[in-house]
């Protein structure tokens, strides 16, 4: 019989999978910003969501399946640090392509900022993975939290409750990763801080 702790750890690890976070961030941006919602048609929003989901979720998953079938990696969960490098290289390329494709469209700068930040986070995770097994789950959730903080500053929206929820669910997910023995506490904490700091520092850099 599956223990409740194990079940919920798997649920949080799946619901807040790193490859789902970019699409979630775009969805939240469309929901929270009335300016962006009014400046982009429903068809354009759906198109953007589809492009982001295909490039940042479907394509990386397919690449992992192919790498497993061809013997480049031993398991789909990328448990070994060294096996993360090739999939992260592919993900970096796909995230950059997403940024490039969206730049060809006339869209609000916040969309570009978010995808640029997500791309930088994948590249940063790739670099760290040459030396250390950082938590990709927490890097992505830290990036989402940092993005929400930036949104609250830029849009002057009262989204403190949403930021609090992001922190709480990040805590649940981080605890799940530790419980599943996928990461050490240090790998979880550093991943979350890296994600949040990159997003916030990128905003401060572009603002100046």
C-alpha cells in the first residue's frame, strides 16, 4: 500500500514539474494583467500559450524520450547529475527559440522578460549541473516566485496572496523532493534562491 506521504510527494513533484512552470507563468500573466489581456486578442493568447507549451514542455519531454531510447541517458527522471547535461542543452535551445519566436511578434515587454528569464534559468541550471546536482524543480519555482514579485512591482497589483501561495507550494514541492531523496536540503534551497534572484536581478538590470 502506498503511503500518503509518498503519494503527496509524487503529486507535488508532478503538478509543479519544471517543464510546466513556463506555461503556468504565462497563464498567470494573462490573468493578472488587464493591460496585457486587452492588448492581445484571445486568439493571440491561445497561440502564445500553445507555442510556449510545445517548446518548453512537449519538445523537452520528447527529447528525453529519444535520449532514453538511444541510450544517451539511463532513466527518464535524470537522477544522475551528468545525464542532465544533454537534456538541459536541448531545453536551453528550445527556450531560446521560444524567446526568438515571440520577439518576432509585437507583444508586451513583460512576455519577453519572462521567457528571457526562464531561458537564463535553464542555462544557469546547465552550468551548475556540470559541478553539482541542483533542484530543477526549485529553480523553476523560484523563478516563478521572482516573476510574481516583479509583476507586483510593475503592475502595482495587490498579489501578495498569490506570492504567498507560490512560496507555500514551493515549500511543499521542495519538501517532496527531499522526502523522495531526489535532492538534499541544500540543493533545494539553493535552487529556489537561484531562480528567484535571477528573475529579480534581470528585472533590475533591464529597468536600468
